[in-house]
C-alpha cells in the first residue's frame, strides 16, 4: 500500500529525497556558496594560507624568547582563531542573509584582525620587515600632516638608523599596531560606503522602473487623462491632432473630445520604450569613461541601469512640457515622426541628470584609495 507521498512502504518520501539531493554538493548548492567574485574569494583563501604559515614561523621564533613566549603564544592562539573565522565566513552556506560580496568583507575583517595580532607578537626584526607595508597602508589612509602618519614615519626612521640595536619599544609597537588597525578599519568603511552607494542607486533604479511601469499601465487604463497629442494648424482653418501612434485631421480647432478620440492607450508605452532605447545608447556612450574597479561591488553597472528608467520618464515628461508650451515655437509638432524624434532627444537628455550620479559614483570609488590618491599629496617620508 502506498503512503501519502506516493511511494511504497519501503521507499523514502519524495520530499526527503529532494532535500537529501539538495544537501549534497549539487551545482545549485555550489553556486549558492560561491556568491560574489570568485577570484577575490580565492585570493582571500590564499592569503589565509600564507598567514597561517607566517604565523607558525613567527610563533616558533617567539618561543625562543622566554620573556615573551607566553604572551606571543596568547596572540598566536587568537590570530589562528581569526583565520578560522575568516575561512568560515568564506563558506557562508548557513548565513541567513547572503549578499553578493558581504562574506568577502567579513572574511577580510577577520584576516585584518589576525594581521594586527601578529604585529603584537612579532619580533623586532619581523617588525622591520613589515614596516614598508605598514607605512604604505598608513600613508594611504591618513593625510600627510596627520600626527599618526608623522609618528609612524619617525619610528620607521629610528629603526632604520638604530646603530645601538635597541629594537622596538613597547609603546612604539602598540602605536604601530593600533594605527595600522585603524587604517584597515578606514579601508573597510570606504568599501562599505561603496556598497551603500550601490544599494541606494539600485533602490532608486527600482523605484523609477516601477514609476515608469505605473505610468504606462495608467495610460493604458485612462488613455484620455493626459494625452500626448499636439494640435498644429494645417491650412485654411484645418487642424490636425497628432499623437505618438495615430493622427487625424479636423475642420476647425479640435475639441477635447476629438483629442481624446485620437489618443491611443499605447501612446505613453511607445514613448517610454523610445526613451529607454535612447538611454541605453547614452549608457553605452558613457562606457568610454569607465575605468572599472577591483571592488566586489559593480558601481558602473548600477549607474548604467539607472539611466534606463530615467530615460523612459524624461521622454514622456519632456513631451508634456512641449505640449504645455514650455518650449516656445515647439508646441505644435505636426507628425508622429517628430514626436518620436523628440522622445529620442528627451530620453537621451537624462544624461543631464544622471551625470551627477556618475560623478558621485566615481568619487566614492576614488575615496577607497585614501587621501594619498589626491593630486599633490606627498608623504612625510618621501
């Protein structure tokens, strides 16, 4: 006798079989676990492997110093724990909310924490070897006249000219560890600012898409509400009602009823499609200024998508302004082709508005590189 699931008494219920299949390493599950840029994810994994080897070697060297052996071992334990947490974040299969690249940022935060702990446990010679990278990171995220940047440079100079082999003082070690840690936190904040910018632009883009769809649907339902029609005078007292998809001649000035009879439900839809196509061409033309980014957040793509619904809306709004006589001499288009042509122009003109968003997007990307990326900034150690 079959059970309620359709299988026999010795057969596993079909729902359980589906769950068992899904829990195995199927392509669906594997792709879910690989959300985000795969190359950057593997780069973080490789960095974790490097740090594990460096940490083991540093722990062996620190154990030779009996005075610092216990303290170094404590830091090493915490650093290994941070690397384990980074590996766990990269797996991220069990995360309740998965964002495309959030796990990369979490893993990098744990890696940064492990590196900061290694500064505390490293020997003086190891600190000297790490100083160039530490100074580069500090210079990248602190202004040239920032006292923390100046102090770090002074410590580096003293260690380079330490003829008496006095080594690194405890206060200097603490300062370097905290300053480098703060610089890494600033880098994470700059990266999170990029993610926030992408989220805001995507939200606005979705809102504009919904607005454009709403306008198209409402114009199909209430086609006579605000018709996109013009009424040019032909000759001899004859007038013409010209709409985006239909035109008709009348004797004498057309009445509101005659304009409503000429308007069609698809008028706004046609104009919005033309506006989207024009905006798509503007997006393609804007590619010449895109330099790309190594961040896991695709700023150029969201900026290009923003132009599409904006073009759909500016095409319709521009024609309404012309119909209302906002542009002198252009309030009486006399053919459907002219209406479509102006819709193309207004759809492309969305670039006048979205260029400010493009500039802001580039500024947000440039800010990730830190104050030292600005022209004229020079480090005190130069």
